């Protein structure tokens, strides 16, 4: 596995380096050929050089790397997040990572499988501003979906959720108020669903869906969502899991196998440089990455050690503990070392 590591800004640059020793340990223990290179794309580089994604970066990632591990982007010095859009949206669109998969493990033991369309909708970059700064200012962001974009996402998500053992899926939309894209999504979803007769399919308005999700999450097994709704729902999902520090995501292009793994959280400037950022989400990204690369056994082991460490006081303050970023990962790597007989834990 060749992994391009982009720690990014704020706590991204803290949690990503903190989880890499666990990957090293698993690589040694399971004989995996894991190598990674660190790329300094982020706010500092943007401010120094004006570069988000350097020329040729997408080709390099396509040709030389199995996956990207990204921390977070976001910096108070760049309030419009221009660098974040350039890098993150540049990677998602440039590598055509059109499925964003965000599992939501619930305290009950159930998991909701959330699939978010990742390249279109309101994130298409279509729109503009005129008369900026005057009373006549007009601001337009268009939500753009093509039939093909919706079809490929829906087909993949339905197939994948069935592989994951789900027998119920719901599409969220807002077709009553946003009829054009809403109609397209519903038509395509039900047409594609005909191929998956053993999956019970339904659709809900996103507002009522959010209400039910909070009141009774067990109602849902798998959720398909257009880009913006999926983004928002995944933060509700993070809250249901116990906090933003716990939620991980994978963005994939099923046709090429290209994938990017990132925590759902942002750069959290309010806790940056305090050493208390929760590395669980970044470490769960490694679980998703190992699974994606076909290494189920180390993935399950890391998952188990993360959950065991979460039940100790090594967990970080956002989830009720007194631990630190590195202390928590030391707890995890000690458990990994004990389970694999690896003497060189990071602790
Ligand atoms: N994918 C991304 O890179 C991404 C995602 C969301 C936000 N952002 C950016 O991040 C910056 C901050 O955004 P925000 O404050 O709205 O969201 P945020 O996710 O950074 O933080 C929200 C709250 O959750 C807490 N939190 C988040 N992750 C945590 C962790 N691992 N451990 C402990 N606590 C954690 C923070 O302390 C904060 O109180 C902004 O610039 C925003 O644009 C980037």
C-alpha cells in the first residue's frame, strides 16, 4: 500500500501523525508492505505560495498511490476556506471520488451506513456573485446533478449496502421544495432499486428524516443522500455516535479504486495545539483504509483495540476522558502490540 498522507491544518496535523505508528505496527505484524509519503498541502503552503494542490499532484496520486489519508483543512487566517476548496474539492473531483461512505456506529451496537454523493449538487462550483459589497449584491450557487452522476452513485451505494448486510435503504431529498434535482434522484433511485429486489427501498424528505434520525436512529439501516444533505446528516450521525472526534469517512471512485480517507471533523481551531484532539476518527480512517485495501484482519483488530481503548480513561476530554491525543494512541498501540506479539509498540 502506498499512502499519500496529507495532515492538513489545525488538529488534522496532530491526529494524523499520531495514528501512523498504529499502521506501522499492523504493517509489521501482518506482513503488509505499507509505505507513505507526507504532503504539506494546507493553509501554510497556501499563504506562502498561493498553491492548494500543486500542478501534477492529481497525476502523481493516480499513478503512485493506493490511497490518500487526509487530516482536516481550515484555518482562521483563510476565512473563506479558499485553500480547503482547492485541495479537498480538487481531490474529490480530480480523482472522481464520487461516493462518500460514512458509517455511523450507534451506542446500541447497530450501524447506519450513510452514502453521500460527493461531487455534485450544491458543491458543483456553479454560480457567482455580482455587485459584491453593494445593496444590489446577487449571490448564486446552483445545485447541479446529471442523470449519470446520480445513476452511478445510486447503483454503487445500493450494491455496497447490500454487501454490508443492509436490507432497508432510504433516499433523502427535498423534492417538495427543490423539485428538479429531487425528481431526478427519486426516479433514478427507484429505477436502480429494481435490480436489488431484496432491499426494501423508501424515500423521505430530509427535514422529516433528520427528525426521525435523532428520535429513533434504529429506524434506519442505510441512507443515500445528495451532497449537501449527506454532509449535514453525517454531523448528526457524529453526534449520535458520541462526537465529531469519532466519525470517519471514505471517499471512493469504485471504477478506479482510488480512495481518500478523512475524519468527518474539521481543523478545530478551538482545541488546536492543546494535545487533546481525539485521534479516534483518524484511526478509524485506517480501519476503513485497511478494509478498502482488502486487509480485513488487521482492520478488525485495530477496530477492536480502538473500542477497548475508548473504554479506558485514556480517551480524550471530548468523550468524557482525561487523556491526550498521543496517550490515547499509546493505549491503542499497546493493545495492538499485545495482540500481535509486536515488541516495538509506539508507547
Ligand atoms: N473536511 C474538512 O477538512 C473540514 C470539515 C469540517 C470543517 N472544516 C473546517 O474546519 C474549521 C473549523 O470548523 P468547525 O469548528 O465548524 O468544525 P470542527 O469539526 O473543526 O469542530 C467543531 C467542534 O467539534 C470539536 N472537535 C472536532 N473534532 C474534534 C476532535 N477530533 N477531538 C475533539 N474535539 C473535536 C471542536 O473542538 C469544535 O468544538 C473551519 O475552517 C471549517 O471550514 C474542515
